[in-house]
C-alpha cells in the first residue's frame, strides 16, 4: 500500500483542490414481488455521502454495497458504452453511469425509476426482450447479393458519413422507452429499431434497404412517429433519432411515388 | 406512496401482438400520412378563401342570409368548392382523430367503440352535407320573396 492510500480520510476535506463531498438523497422506485410489498411498486429513499465527481451510478453502488443489498439494477461497463444502465432520472431517461450527481440538482431528492413502457422485473431492471424483438425484426446485419469480394467492401468517406450518426447506437433503450407512442400499447417498433434500420438502409454496401423499408412500412412502423423529439433528447449518444426516423419516412415516400 | 405498476396482468407485454395476427404491413399508413400533409395545404387555401368571400368581401358578415347561401350554391363553382372543403376537412379530421385514438386508447374494446363512433359521425356528416350541396333548392316554392335570391323571381 502506498502512503497516499493510507492517509486519513478526514484530511482530504481541507486539502486545496480537494473534491467537495455532499449528502445526496436518492428516491428510488422499487418493485420486488417476492418482498412484503407484493405486486405493488413503492418508493425508497436513501441518503448517502457523495463526491462532486460521482455519477448517479456511484450513488446506486454505494446504496447497494453499504445500505441495502436488495436494491437491483443493471450495469456492465459503467462507462457509457454497454448501454445496460438506462434509467429514468428526475423524469428523464439517462445512463446512470454518464450522469453526474451535481448535474441533476443534488439539493433535492433525485428520483430514479426504471425506464417506462417495458415490463419491470425487479427494481430498476426491466425486461428488454420486447425491445430486442423489434430490433431483430429490422434485420440488423449486412445483406448483400452475389459473390463475396476477396477484399474489404470499400466505401468512400462521404458514403460512410451518410449513416455515421446512427452507427453510434448502444441499444440502451433510452429512446424507445421515452417515446409516448411506445408507452401506450408497446406495439410501435420504437426509435431504436428504426435508428438501426437507418444504419443499414443508408449504407452503400448494404442491399437490403427494400426489405427493411418494407418491414418498417407497417401500421406500427415509422408512421406512428409523432416527432415529439423525446428520443433525440433521451439519447445518451447524441444521435439525432427523430431526424433518422424522418429520413426513413422520406425514403419510403420517394420509393412509393 | 405505493402506486401500482402497469406491468402485471392489465397490459399485454409490449410487441406481443405481432405474433400470430398476420401482417400489418402495407402502404395504408404511408398514404394516410401523405394525405394529411397534402389535404392540410389545400384546406388552408379553401378555408381561408371561404372565410374571406363570406365575411370580408362586399357587405361582409352582414350579407349572409338564406339568399346569400342560395346564390352561392346556384353556381357549380361554389358547389364544388364547398364539396371539396367538406370532404377534405372530414377525411382530414377523421384521420387525425383515428390517429389520436390509436395513440391513446389502451384496450382493444375502447378503441373499437371510439372508432365506430368516429366513423358513424363521419358518414352521417359527409352524406348529409353532400346531399345538401347537390339537392339544395335556392328557390323553394312558397317562401316569401324578400328572403330569396334575386334570380328566383325572374
């Protein structure tokens, strides 16, 4: 162990340039059918000591590790890449690992809920299967015809740029579960599926655009989008989701007329 | 503070319906989407010209009486104008409300009832309106002459 690690924790508060720490209260929506609460969801409040550099995920960790081990949530990489920990923080869908506590007003209790529109399994964990089902439906893989080339499939920088935005998706479901049309009956394909279809429809190497447009030209496809921009606002990767959906609509209209 | 989640039993799981109900693909929603944009633009012209002619030109709103309407509907131009306005507005509005019902009705039963009411209202208004525009008699036989359009006495 190094000397710095052994330094008493109390001294850190007074050091110059030290990270400020503060008390923060998290109001978490719990659901655990096997507990005494039964099939009812309820709110639990926890107050923990957090640092200025801490994210909501750090606070959740602290609660789970030091206060209540029964609190359940998903996280894998904890660095905004895997898309496991999309939750609803203060009424907005965000990644718990990309949201700093100081950015969501720690003076008041911070509400953390599971993302809406998907069945809650326990606490903050939702069943993602319906979400992935509509993702699979749009065939998120390269479709080509003819012989495979013996080298890479080449593409110009401009051709790559055309769909660059939609390649950033991490399938966290923040967009789909922020969509009011998806909340109603969950039949809508959802923004994420359309974004990932967009990624292939506008890829010059892909030849499955017609099939994908056909799939999304559905009663529950792109035409249910009401352009409320909830998805664009929710996307932790900054994808212009609504724009992508409109581009798919336009491709369908130019194909039909 | 415990409010129930909508996860258990009351709602079917998202996207569960797509299994075994046949395809819902087709150009219907595409055409309806395009129609809403196109009819919207046309209606802006039709409605504002209608308002201008009825309320601003000449004596303005004070000129509207039975004779005014009778005179307008004696001309095929205004018959077709009003017919277009009636049909486009009714289809545009009905399609909009249909969309809202699809978005907000959660149960199939609610959706069915609301849509039946909507389509009934659509048929009644459109059929009655069309009938009136085409069978309108600007010069009814026993009406007092001062209420009729000028061309009736001739």
